[in-house]
C-alpha cells in the first residue's frame, strides 16, 4: 500500500521542493577545533544505535490508545463534543491525536536531516561540520523509527502542519549559515525535545516510551550542540545582526506555538475550524503543555545571547510565563540517565532470559541422559 493512501487528510503532492541559497564552504584548516564540540562529536559517534535492535518491538500497541495519554490531555475533553462522543469514537480520537503528534515528529525529523546536511556544507568550522555529519545519521534513524511505529502500530497518517512547514521553509531559504541552527536546533528541535520528554514521562505504554527515551538522548545532545555553536558566533555579531535573529525567533515562536493546536484532528471529527481554534485557546491542558515545551526553548534563546526585550515579550504573547530558569545542562544529564536506565533494564531482562534458556537446555539434557 502506498503511504499516501494512509493519510487522514490529503497531503497534496508526494514531495515538497524548497529553493535553497547560500554557499558551500570548504576549510583547509584541519585543527581539532573546540573541545566542547569535539566532545559532543565523540559522544555522537559512541552513541549510535540501531532502532531494530535497541528497541523491543514485541509489545503490541492498542491502535485506539497507542500512547496511553489521559483523556484529560485532549483539547476536546470536557466540551459538549466530548459529552456526545461514543467510547468507540473516543478511541478514534486517541488514535488520530497520536497519529498527528507522531507524524509531525516524523516530518520534523526529515526536516532536521535536511538542515543537518545544509549545516555540513555551509558551516565555516571543521568541528561543527564533523558533528553535523553524526547528527544527520541520528535524524535519519529517528525518522525511520517514528515511521515504523506509525505504519505498524497506528496505520493513520497526517500531512505536515502548515506552521511547521512555514518555519522549516523560512529556515531552509535563508542564505545565512547560522539560520538552520537557529530555526532547527533551537526552535524546532527545542520544542520537539520537550514534547518527546513530556510524552515519554506521561505514557504508560512500553513501546513509545522506549522510542522517545532513545530519541530524546540524541536530541538533547543536538540542542546542546546548537547552543554552543550559536553562542560563540553571536558574540561576534554587529549591532544590527542580533535584531534580525530576534525577529526570526519571534516569528518562529508564534509558528511553533500555533503548530501545537492539533486543529486538523478536531476538524476531521466534524468540529468547525473556528470553534476548534477557540477550543485550543481555552484548553488548560494545552496551556500547560505549551509552557512545558517552551521551557526548553526560552532559556536556550537567552543562553545564545538573544536577550532583547522583544523576544521576551513574544514569549509572553505565546502563553509562556517564565520558564527561563530551566537548567539545560541538568535536563540533558537527566535525559542521558533515563536512556541508560532503559538500556540496563531491557538488556538485563534479555540476559536473564538467555541464562534461563541455557539452564533449561542443560536440565533437559541431564534428564535425557
């Protein structure tokens, strides 16, 4: 079956072409570069993994409750539409919400992979080029893992959200080499990292928890890479240049905020678009979700040096109160620890099964003798 046959909404054409501009840069300076970025590069190489082996795909997923997220987290919960919805249709809503979320993750990973390739060719620093090469492999792996989960466990797809498409297009069309960093590493991946972490910590389903734990481990490293590279570069900008980046961040924050609504899902269940948008604005669960997600973006924006009054006002306009005190390094360490615990538990269980199987074979052999 063609992937296009699985979409809940018509995605239009099978592809999307974005005219790209900018120079490809080659450097004849092969010094080792910055220790911090090289340490991330080494970690990126050491932490490569295979989604077919590291993740246990045996657990079945209920297609009508694939993430196990509480109903209260859905925008429509508590409204008149929810009250008149049958349990069967509520299962359909859970399925479509999960599909919409994970499909946007999948679209985001594809965009991140393309932007990583842009960074490889455009960035002037050798150490950043090396790291971006490992990151492109990470994004390809993430896209494959999300795609497998969607096809095998959910079976319904959604086209790319208009706001994500717009932000990705703005990022790719800009000729300045630092804009893919800012658009993807800070805004798109900062939001994605936080969203992955929230669902990882909320779901009671083993398969999506495994997937998100493994992906978050990589993404935390990617966001740290973007912070380090941009912080160094933005210290050298002229007076006018930071303002241009702040304008991009302001627009990106609004697009990022609006891509969280999931209005497409509500429309597919017969709720008029205007009412669906108003519902999302009133949703307390979505407001809390938004604050948690921007909790990784706002301190990152400040850390790289975009501390002007206008970006701060934009954060307030998007419904974020004051998440800027988050310790990004601590969060990255916690993400790493969560992945290590998952691996320890998973492979300890496999080893126990192997040992038990060997003992059983020995016992059977002794009985036969």
